[in-house]
C-alpha cells in the first residue's frame, strides 16, 4: 500500500475518530487475531479485513488507520483484564488477601500470550506512537494502580497499613509480582510457568509488601 495509506499507519489529514457500529466487534475480533499472530508491523489491512470478514472499505470506515485499530484492540482487552481483576477484589478484606488476588491477576495477564504480545508491540512501537504505551497503561496497569490506591486509603483508615506514598507502594507491589518470572520471559529464557512458580512469586511479593507497609 502507499506510504500514506491510513489503515497501514501512514499519517494523513483525517480525523482520528472511531466509529462504533454493527460490525465494530467483528472488526476488533479479526484485528486481535491478526495482531497477535503477526505483530503491528506484520499485520496488513488485507489480512485484517479477511480475518474480520469485512471489506477494506468497511474497515476504513471504522478505523482511519492501523495505529488506531491496534490501540482499540489493546485498550479493550486490557480493560477487560483490569476490570476482571478489580471486580474480584473485596475492598473490605485484609491487605494480604486483597494483594494476593490482585497479584495473581497482574502476573497472569503479563504471562499470558496476549499480555506478552501487547507488551512487546507497545515497546517496539512506542517511539513512533507514544500514545500506544499511554493507552496500554491507562486501560490496564494504571487502572489497577488507581484501585490499589483507593484500597490503601481504606486499609490505612482501618489501621492495617502504614503507607506514606500510596502510588509508589502500588508500583512496588506490581514490580515484586514480576520478580524472576517476567525478566525470564522477556529475554526468552522461559516461556511457560507452573502454578507453583507463580504462587511462589506472588506470595513472596505479598510478604515483602506487608513487611514494609503492614501496621
């Protein structure tokens, strides 16, 4: 396609708007499959249209360029994962219980095939399209971070936690949940992880967090 073709990510003078109509979910489903298989650069509009079962004209009408389409796919999927994690949290439960549930959700998403692919695509494309990383953060990790911030308020009020910088504490916990496993995944040293390996890391993260911030 020509370099300026909108659906291939080229910059053209078109409004960056997304139309949500009858085939919106159909387009997203097809695009998700292609992006996960071929990456952002490898995904062609022709392949996405075939996968979605729509014409290229229909695809163009929903998404002016491929960048917007990928952002929508990533945002929707990350939002689903984050919402599922948040819905599973009991905001009145003790900190160790809440953190363990949140940690298992975060680590599970990061180690999932979709989580891996979205992370790699965002890192690879963030220099050209910095909004990709921002959308990924806001719809997933950032949403969980804000929820933990609210939970910390409640736990502090109940005398269960002593936290001076709640946002930093939320970041620290997220990083603890990635210890050992996520670096091994990123550098290609290990692709699959057992339930015991995941539990070991999350349980340790909870213990370390409580040792630092437990009242």
